[in-house]
C-alpha cells in the first residue's frame, strides 16, 4: 500500500481526534497541520502549526481533512480541489446548498475523492444493522425512527441542531434503507435563547415508501442515540452510544389471551442481542476514505450524498418555518 501524505485543517474538538487516528492509520502519514487559532489541545507534536489552508497545501499533501467551522468549508474545499487534493470535510458539507453544489462540482470535475464526515454511518451498530437488513433478516422495511437527544454542546456556535445532529440521522436513515427522503414535514423550537433551533422533529417518507421520524434536541438532561427499524419480521434497535444492536422478532405462537388476541397484528417473539466486533467509527471512516482515494469501492459518504443530506435538513427547516410538507 502506498503511503498518503495527509494534512489536517482544524485541531479543535473534532480535529484533535482526526489527528490521533491519522497518526495510527496504516498507509497514511500526517505531515501537516493548520489552524489559525493555534493548537489548543496540544495535538501537533513535532509538527509546526501552519496558519491557513494555503500553507497546508504548500506542504505537499495528497489528502486533507477539513475540521473547521461550517462557514469555512467551501473556501478550503475549493482551494484543495484546485490543488488536486482528495478531501474529507466534516459535516455538514457546507453552510448552504449552493456552496455544497460548488464543492461537489469542483471535486467531480477534478476527478478527486470528495467526502463528508457523517461518522454515524460507520458506527458498528449501524454497520451491522445495514448488513443484516441487506441479508434479508428483517424482510421488507416499514419504518425508521431515530432519537438523538442530550445537553447542549458548547462547541457549537454556527449552526442549529438540525444541521449539527439531525444530519447524522438523515444520512444513516437513507443509507440503512438505501433510499433518499422524498417528503418531509418538521417542527422546530427555540428555547435556549440562541438564533438557531435547539429542537427539531422531522417526519417524512423515502422514495421506497419507508416512513421516517427523526427526533433531535439539545435540551435533554439524558443522552440518547437510538435507531429503531421496524419491518416485516420484527424490529432492530441500534444504540449508537454503546454500539449495541438488538433484534425483536415477531412472535410465532398464537395468542390465547382473549383481550389481546382480538388485535390482529404481530405478537412478541424472541429478543436477540448480537455480538460483533465494535471498532471505533472514526477509524472506520478514515479507512473508507483512504481506500476510496486508493481506488477501492467503499461506503465513504460522498459529497453528493452529503449535499443531499443538507438539502433534506434545509427542506425540514423550511417546512418548520412555513408549516407545510416539502417535497424533495
């Protein structure tokens, strides 16, 4: 395997983790770090902290990770595309759909790998969930419900909970069922005094007919990261905070209790909690990006997919503002 020279733009809360994984990743050599704000977490080590994206490019890199605030994604990505550098930007892809489209066009025309860091797709529970659905363990998929709730993270300043957190659920939902959102209706709330929403609920339907519901907020004292996929043979529950996957099978025994047997639906069956390897999602994401750069087919989140996710979230925010269903 050839060794890729990697550069990292931004060493804040997320960038520090990228630096750690890049240093541990086979076939990748972290050769340059840039951050105009310096190195608050002391991750640079022997590397000089460069002042900007131009200096990072001048270091002679093959790949780049962009982990700066969303408003700076487009400028950095377009410069990297012009320089011929394969790039992964943290989610969301950009501050606007127009900016995201320019990024997609730049990397496509340059023949470069452009990716977006929707890390939840690489969570071991979600990976195993997708594998089992593809194998037919659930049969036809009927519904996906996600709940992502917790306290407000001080690291977020430039976007609301829709783009920061709901984008995770939109991406993983579309990927798990292999079908894009077709319609959305949403409600938002502003309770913390910030200009951006801190609660959002998105209801929708994918092109394949799966109904979805994404419940997301920054105002819960408990942290919850659950994805429930209900289908023909039962329901999967993926807990992405622990990496666990559980299957609740439909019952196979006839109901004899008259008060419940009158309901013509499914009954409770066996419950199975699966054992499988639980690798760090960020490492799996980096491996997928590395392998895509090397020409292999992977599940890396492309910029086109990242743009689609942003379009769904923007449609949800429009829906909430206008109290109307939005078709994508």
